[in-house]
C-alpha cells in the first residue's frame, strides 16, 4: 500500500509536468507550423533511463557490501530519501500555483533554441521527480523486507497515474488535484516517518548510532506479527514490532514537527491573481495549465473576483492547444527569457533532438553499467545453486573460491531445518537458521584456505552433509570468525552448576519472607510497615539474583513474582500475588491485615517451588539467552518504571540483576572464551563500570529512586547498561545449539 501511494503520487506529479510541457509546446507553435512533441518524449525517456540506472547502481553496489556496510548505506540513504521527500512535499505546497507558468516560460525559450533544448528541458523537469521517486521507493522497499509485493504496488500506482494523466489531458475526467496532493502528502509524511525510523535502526545495527539495545517496546512475543491486521499496520507505517527508543522518538518527533508545519504552509495567503482577460481556446489552456497543481488551500483562499474564469479552482482540466483560428495574440516572452537561455544553452542550437536523446539515454546507462562492472568481486557475487533433499545436502557443490561467496539453497526435502557451512574444525562459517520447505534462501560466507562441508539439520531427520570441498587461495579480505557449534552436552555442566546455585537462594528467600511476615504481625497485628518495606526489598533482590531460572519455574515463578499485566482486575485482581503484590500494598497505604494473607500465600508458593525444584530442569540452551536477557529485562522493565509498583527500587533491582548476570556468564565463561577469546576481557570492565554507576545512585548508602537521582547519575547508568548489552548480545549467537544437536 505505501509503495502504491508513492507510485501514484509521484507518477501523477511527473505526468502533470509532462502534460504542461506538451500543452505549452502546442501553444508556442505557430498556427501554420506545429512544433513536434518528439523532443519532449525523448527527454522523458532519458529521465526514465537515469532513474533506472540509479536504481541499478543502488541495488548492485549494496549487494557486494558486508551486512553491516549494507545497513550503514541503507540507513544513510533512508535518511537522505526522507529529507528529499519532505523537501519535495513542501516545495510542491509552496510553488504549485506557479509551476505551470515556470515550465511554459522554459518551453518557450527552449523552442526558440531548437529541438535539442526541448529534450533537455523535459529531461531536467521529469528527471528530478524520477530520481526522488527512485530513491524513496528503494528505501521503502528495503524497509518492507520484501521485493516483489512492494514493486508490484509501485507499478500499479504508476500505471494508475499514467491513466489518470491521459484522461486529464483528454479532458475525459476532472480531478481536484489540490485536494489530492494535500491528502496524499499527509500520507506520504506518515510513510516517510516510518522510513526514517527504519533507517535509524539500520544505522544502529551498523554501529554508527548508539542505543541498539535500548528497546522502547517489543510486541513480537505478544501479538501475531504475521496476522493480516499487523501486516496492514506495518505495511502502511513501516513500523516494526520491535523498536528502539531512538527509532520511536525520531518517528514521533518527525510527525510532530512536519505535519503541523505542512498544515501551516497550506494556510499561507496566496499571491493576488491578476485580473482575467478575454481568452480563446489557447487562453483556456493557459488558465487550466496554471491551476492543475494549485494547492487546495490556495484555491479555497483566493477571492471569487480573482478566480480565473477559464478553470474553476476545484477542477483540474489539462491544457489544450490553441485553436488554429484563434484571434488571441501570443503573449510576449518575459524579459530576458530569450537571451539568457541562448547564452546558457547555445551549444544545443541546431542539434538534432535524436543526438541529444542518445546522450541523455545512453550516457546514464553506460555510466551505471561501468559502475556495476567496476564493483569488487563481481564474479564472487554469482550465487552457487545447491539444494537440500530428504537424502542429500548441497550435493551440487563441488568447488569454491576464497573470499565472499553466496549460495542459493533450495529446500526440496519437505521439512524445515537449519543449514550450516562448517570448516574442517567443525566451526560454523555461515548458516541459515530456519529454511522452510519449498523455499530458497541465500547463505553468504567468507571462505579462506581450507576445507568446508555443508550440514543440513532438518526437523525429524538425520543430519546429512555434503562432500568436503577444498578451497585454495588467498582471500581478498577477512570475514567474520568461524564459530564452533556448541552441543547440549557441553552446556549441561553450566546448567547443573546454576541449578545448584538456585537452591540456597530460595532458602534465603524463604527466611526473608518469614521476617517480612513477622513485621506485619508486630504491634498487636497493626504491623511495622516501615520495617516491612525494608525487608521486602531484601527479599525482592534475592529473587532477582536467580533471574536465569525464571522460565524453568513456570506458573510457580509467576505466583512468586508475577505482574498484573493481562489480569482483568489489574493490581486489584485476586490472582495478582507474590512480591509485587506486597510492593503495591506496602507503598499504597494498605494495612498489615490486608497484606498478611498475601505474605502467607507467598510462603506457601515458595514451599511448593522448593519441593518441585529437584524435578525442575533448567534448559541448558536457555542459559546463553538469559546471559543477555537478564540485563535487557532490567532495562526494559525496571529502569523504564514498568515494573515499579511504588518502591522506586529500579537501581537496587538492576544491581541484583547485574549480580545474576555475572553468575550466568561465569558458568558459561569456558565455552565463551573458546569461541570469542576477547569477549570476557571486554565485558568485565563494562560490568564493573555498571556496578560503579549503580552504586553512585545511592545517597549515604541508601538507594534512591530514579526520580530522586541526579540526571548525570541516571545517564551514566543508562550508558553503562547499553555498553554491557552490546557485548552480551553476542553470547546467544556464540552458544546457540543447532536444532539437531
């Protein structure tokens, strides 16, 4: 839908420019000497050639880059496209009323020079629209994550635009172009906001902008992102289920600034319209041509006496040529319109339009072809076609070369699975995590001198592999380091060690909850609520330190520390229990008598959890994920205030999460170091910096809420969390277990 709108609006703009050029050309010709429109059409073809060449260069030049370089280039071009489209929208809003007159003046001057100048005039007028449209469509298609459907939508939009322009020119229909461009401009601004957000996300992924791990929201786990309504929303707005804070802020700020500015621009008082003079058929064409792109606001604001009699402001009749018998004298050209172009375009005088057209069409195409041919590793970009069947894995691959190599893998096995390209040591140099049945996907890897084997791990089937292929030679550049695959058996010792760590933590928590219950029983049942708040925090931090085991506890874990999200009654729902329920009551004036049943149930739930603990198995494959997610959850839930029910304990809870992260990373350290020797050396100072930043939020040893903490200290915590998460994000990929291992 967004690409259809882009194609329709931009195509209609370009079509109106061509219509005005053709009408002005006919009006310029003498009654007995009609000027051919061929130069105009040749210029249009040249503009289309430039746009197509530009699209080819964009596509082929980015395809040879690394993934991070592609993200960087794509992000920069997205931001550039948004800037150009925004400027175009405001330019059209401001100059639409005078566009026809400007083009007629240029056509008149060019026709006096020769057909070659006419071709150049059409080329420049349409080429600007074409380049803007190409760049914006390219970035919008990239943001959508697909190719065929967005391009088909853009093609339909362009086809409809061409049809509308043809009907307008033939005066078969009338269209209020002011209203059309005003309304579609607002839709285009919304699309541009989404493209801007996507582009900034690309720049974050490429490492050019900070904050990649600072997630504003992630609804991918709570909504069906492949549902029809989610597809419509993401398709129209280019918003994604997961957005960082920078993306969300940029999207909101862009709309908050650009939309009001655009609406204010439409209320600008128009220039007075000169008094109309008697017109014939040619005058009708001029009047209609001068209003084809007039904004809605300008048409509405113009006083009735100043309206051109030949065309109502709410109609868009295209220009018509002057009747041969018209008695209307042709207006004199503006001062300087004849001499200036002659000096500027003197080299075009007397040149054949076909010569100029060949230059306009062939030169861009040749330049684009030269750029594509000159791109590095052109031979390496050709994808090697291999297939996966029920009994074979990439059997077609017999030889390879060093450097970047792309494989197009066709899954004919009828099952989904994972495809790995391993080196002789068994380390993975390239992978497709999930390849569905009857689908084709590309795998790109950088190969060095050595032996490589494809391994196909299809669901429900034995692992198959290709023959070993020897690759010789020196690679032009280094690629990402190969990663040795990890097995469940290798992760099992870490999971067992963490399971042993959890039991004493639960014993401590049970004792701390007993102390909390005693606080509520003091003073003849009235309770010591101040002591209860202090002891609640102690218990909460103990629970936070076992964050890697949450998923293994199931409903028992939710009973101990669940949130009211999704409960019909919210914080007042009877199923809202555990530590956060106590937090809400202690900081919202509830009595000890109200909270004693909650604390009693918490004691019971902890007892059930301890009984079940020997039977509960911590999934070894979860540990690498939780190594990153513990602090990620702290950033999303605690530091944002989402999980604060009155205590303001975001910083001490994040401190406990940091301790839990250190425990998990410590258990996984041997496996991490074997695959990324420098990662722990980078991570330890970052965790130390976060530790210091969190302790600095205290006031004389007492934790403060984020609202009470100085801004500099808050910013330091945010920065150090972000840095640690950037490094921790590599752990799940390093220690990912293939599906059949």
